[in-house]
C-alpha cells in the first residue's frame, strides 16, 4: 500500500526550526517523510537528517521519498522516546533541531488491516510497531471492567466510559470481540441514541483510548519531551505537534517545568535551589492551522504546535 499522509503545519514547523544547512536534525515521527522532505530541502550535503519511526513500512516509504536529497540521511527503527540511545549508537553528541508529529498517520488510519480506524473493518490491532506483540484485542478481551472504564475515561475523555466498558464485558461473555466493527457496534449500543446524534463518531474516543494504551503513547511522550530537550544544542529548537488535549497538556507541562525549574517555596524572597532554565518558549501560545490548511486538510483541525529553544 502506498504511504499517503498530508503533513500538518508544515511551513510553520520549517520556519520555527530555523534550519542550519550544515546542521543535524531529527524527525522523531518520520511517517511518510512529509516534514522530513521539507527539512532536507534546507540541508546541504554536510547536513544530516535522522528519521525515527516504530513502523517499518513508514521507514521504507520515507527512504524512497527522501532519496533525491543530497544531505546525509539515517533511518532508524526505534521509539522516539529512546532518542538518547539512538544518538549514542550513532556517536552523535547532540542535535540542532527536532520535530515530533504525534498521533496516528493518515496511512495507518486508511490502512484497514492495521485496525486503527472505526470506519473500516479489521482485526483489533492498533500497534504502531508490528514488532510489538501487545494489541487492542488483548485490551478489549482481557482487561476487566474497571480497567476498561479507567482507560476509556482517562485517555478517551469519554463520559459514557463505564457503560461502554460494561457492554464490552457483557458482549465478550459469548465469544471474544475480534474486529473493529464488532467493537464499534458494542460502543454504539452502550451510548444512548440521543447522545449519539451530536458530536463526533460514537467510537472515536474509545478507539483513541485503546490506541493510546496499546502504544503507551502518553508515557512515551513525556519521556521523549525530556530527552529531546536534553539533546538539543544551544539555540536548537524542538517543534511538537499534538492532536488532543492529553498530548498537548504533557508537552505544555514539560516545557513549563524546564522554563521554570525552581522548586523553592513561593514565599522565599530569592531562589536557593539553584535550578535554572535550560530552554525558553518560542511562542507563548500554540500555533494552529490556518483557515486555508483546514479547508485542504480537515484532519488538521485539532493540531497544535508548540516550540521551545535550548538556551
């Protein structure tokens, strides 16, 4: 299957990276290479792009797409949270900039067999890396009702979480829930008809929650944010695109912690902990898609870009 994906906030990311043609840049969520191709356009033969993705299909697609560019290109199958060990293996001490485009790519959503989409029937999978063994099937058929309620409520911010969990547990008493459409029908049955008439697809929040749990997305993100801030050279910038409030909250909180690291009580007249900021915010508020981009790519509607710079 061809890897199709429309990069979100593309020009805004490139503008904010302030690319040095001879620098080293990391795309921690390589995908089909949309953002990376723009980065490569700005790099000289002495510049380096490091592309990281958990998905081998993405790495292969990006490698083909980026082949024409003269810069040095390194493609690594790994989790972006492991950036420090990736750089250590490459014997690279730091980077001049990095980009993280969070969430699921259009390719993964549109590739029915991966099981990410509630609009197409497929086995319950949702793994971003096919090398992992833990799938959505194990969550849907293995978690008890309380655990299901917790993840659907916390990661999906779904107000009908307890009913959905109860209906899933009841449904699987007869036989395991095997497919995305079986899960969708179970979710629809759990949500009252009046509540289903307005808002997004009734399965959207539950699918998001299960996907986050399968891939430990929020835990990986927090580790990645700290690690990427650590490996930036002074003046280097980190651009992070999030797509829902849970992601954006983590990005915002890590940046704020690094910008204001002092742990002294507020009543202390002066700081005695000795902790000083090692990054600064490039923009106080997140950057969001223009009306033009929203018209061209409706999936960008919830995107937010936050940028920080190493001091």
